[in-house]
């Protein structure tokens, strides 16, 4: 598996974890950008999660993952999702 595929695997897991939260949880936990490290296998990956938009109807969240290596990490693997405020969960 190449570096980008490894990043994508971590990104998918983190996206699933964060997208399972309610709007209230997302707003509370992401009042500031969250930057943290996760370990998968024997490697560490940097994750950043932030709210892009917080409207009356939805919260739009962005995630990015890389391994800190340059120059590859200048363009991390990224994803975003929208959680509608009228959805439960």
C-alpha cells in the first residue's frame, strides 16, 4: 500500500468517527480546529478537523490526514461532510 492509500484509510476511519456525531457535539468539540495524532499499524498520522460552515440548516466539517513527510504533506488527503441540523444522532 502506498503512502496516499495509507492516508486514505486513516481519513476514512476518522471521517466515519466524526460524521457519527450530532451537530451539537460537532459544534462543541470543533469550536477550534482540532489537530491530533493517530496511530495505525506502527505509523503515526496527523489529523486536522474543523468546521467550514455552521448555518441554520447544517454544519460542514473538513478533515485532513498526512504523515508529516515533506513535500507530500503539503497536500494532505482530505474529505468533508455535512450534518443537517434536523437529523438525529
